[in-house]
C-alpha cells in the first residue's frame, strides 16, 4: 500500500497511530482532538533525546503516579513526560478523563513500566517516522475536508462505550456522539466524491452500515483488551468501510 500511496495520508483520529506507524507514508497529516496526545507526538518528534533521561529518572510507584496524575505542568516537554509516564503505568494503559477533564485512570500496579520506550528504540523509531509529518490538534472534519484526489484518509473514531455483537450499542455521547457519526459519514462521502480514498473502521452494527450506502464493507474480528472489567475483554467484530 505504501508504494501505491502517491498522495498524502491523513489519519484524523490518530490515537496510538498503529496504521500510520505500520505504513510510514512519505507524506502524512496526523491529527487528533486530544491536545496532550498531539503535544506528546510533537515532543517525541522534535526532542526525543531530551525526554528519555527525564523519563528514566522517574521511579514507577503509586505515589509518583498519583502525584503526576494531579500535576499540570506548563512546559510542553514536561507535559509529554507526564503523558508518557501515565500512559505506560496506568491500569491497562487506558486513557480516560472525568467530566472536569482530569485524567482519572488508577495506577496499574507496576506491571507496565516506561522502560520499554528506551530499552527497545520505540521513541527513537517513532521520532523517525514522524519526522516529516504534519501533526495537528483538531476535530476530524476539518482534516477530512483538506484531502484531495489521490490522497487517502484512514478514520478510526472513538465510537462506543459498550460493544455488543448482538445488536445493541451504546454511544459515548460525550466523547463521540451519534451526531459525530453522521458528520463523519457526510465528510467521508464528500471526500470520496472528490476522489479521495477513505477507509473507516467502526463497530459492526446496522446503524453504522446504514450511514454508508454503496460502500464496500469488510467485517473483521479482533480481541477487545481495554475494558477495566476483564469479563468484557472478548472478541468484537468491526467493520472496514471503503469509500
Ligand atoms: C479509537 S482511537 C484511535 C486509535 C488509533 N487508531 C490507534 O492506533 O491507537 C480514537 C481517537 O479519536 C480521537 N477523537 C475523538 N473525537 C475526535 C474528534 N471529534 N476529532 C478528532 N479526533 C477525535 C480520540 O482522542 C482518540 O485518540
């Protein structure tokens, strides 16, 4: 796919950027609505040598974790260090904010540690992959609207809080509402009409399929590993919608 992609690759729900880091396209516009996440990617790209020693210095224990969870550092580097430390030491690596916008995932117990980030050259590799990427904090719609004929957009929206293969799905109205699903479908159709290749991963549910009439739809199964409740970690079906 990398060879066939001659235009720009857009990933407007970047999160952990699994597809971007796998593809490593030559031209990429990466974005997410989460400013802490995007700040971290920018710092990894621009200042990876500075953050590794800062991370190495931080002991992994509940006291440090809770202190950092409460902290609101101002410098972009310290914010990125906080983000990476919390991401590597939080329960299940989950990212969740409460209604006041505060990170509220409990300590993971010390099993997950940041060491992997430098013991394997993960941050350095990420910095290399991000070197030429345009990285922005923004809502997805403005980014999809930028894409032109020959570009490819991959969308992996936040879509549910409960994922049930038996036909019931609960939308997370705060994080990604049903109105957002409509906005996504409309901007995807507009982009497709301009000659943009659009791929969307989403829940396998009839309400979602109805938003994409005429699209090619593939069904895939994957393990769901991020629920706090171990009994809810099971296999879920997802759609790949190709426009
Ligand atoms: C399911 S995750 C993406 C996971 C990603 N594919 C990966 O490999 O980790 C969805 C992402 O969409 C972001 N997001 C939610 N609402 C958004 C919006 N309106 N515009 C842009 N990004 C949004 C979230 O912050 C989150 O990082």
